[in-house]
C-alpha cells in the first residue's frame, strides 16, 4: 500500500497565500485613501531593531509631492525573544501564587507538624522543599502557557499604518475582526509604547478614548513606531508650541 499524501504542506501554502492576499488588499486600501503612488519607493536604509519583522516603506504623493511612511506589521508567531520575555514575566505571578498557596496551607498543616515535630524524620524538610519547587514549576508553566497562547492570538493580526504629516491612517484585520481609523494630527495628544504584560502602542487623543495598536509585539519595535509617528507628524514640536 502506498502511504497517504500529507495534506499539511498544501494547507500551509493556501494559508500563506490567503495572508498575502489580505495584506495586498489592505495596502491597496491605504494607498487609495492617501492618494499616494501605487509603486512606493522602499527605504534603502533601516534603523529597526535587528529582530523586528516590521516593514517600512516611503510613499510619495504624485500630486502634492508629500512624503509619508507606511509601516506594515504582518501576522506571525511569537519569536524566541518574545517567548523568553513571557517566560521571565510569568515567574513573578507564579511565585506570588506559590507563596499564597503555601500560606493558606501553612496554618492548619504547620500547626499539626509543629506539635508532632519529634515524630517527623530528618528528611521531612527535603520533601517539603521538593514539593514547593514542584508547585512553583507547575504554576509557572501554566501561567507561561496561558500568556503565550494570548500572545499568539494577538500576533495573528495584520496591521498597516500610513503616517502622514497631517493624518494617521490605520487598517488592521485578524481573528478579533477588522478595524479602521483615520485620525487627524490635531487630535493626537501623544504616542507612546506601553511596556505591559502584553506591550502595545497607545495613542492618546484629545476627547476620544485612547487607541491601542500592535498589542503583543516587541516593546522596542513599538518604541520605534511611536518615535516614527511623532517625527513624521511633528507631535513633539506641536506640544512645545502649545505650552
């Protein structure tokens, strides 16, 4: 009997083709909204973090000659660097849960153990230490797995940002649905990268609630995006003049 063909490569190829089609549609929408050229010039230099998967291009308006920067954040999976960050950050809540669990158990069990301490063998402390280590490892692995799963879902989103001096256009699509923003530069108070459990880009607006973008990506990537938005839209100069 001949072995059955493996359908995974064909499925993976169809998935990649679908992702590229989605990205092409979003890029076309952004170009049409901006009135920019359909053949943008790619930058010949790049100061992105070495591990970054972001793509940066220059768009030049054929009519006005205005230069804009387009940033593409393609969907992907957590990198080895992101997995290390999640593993390290999971250690603190796991340790807190371990201490809390031991504290709850220490009241009834510790009282009995103290009253019968003369009956306990010398290796009791060793067994207790091994138990504490096993409990911590169990909680840490669970916390890390949950955080990693959330990060994987967040990184399935494709995002395109078109940064113009007077306007910021945002298109994103993924498992959480599709979002679209057209934000005038005059409405933006500040742009910053928030180094939370899941890092994200925070746009503070004058009246509306903050806009949260690119959640789950690397913090230094978000710092670079925030600095690029501030530079192109001259937000720092506008803040100085308004003071």
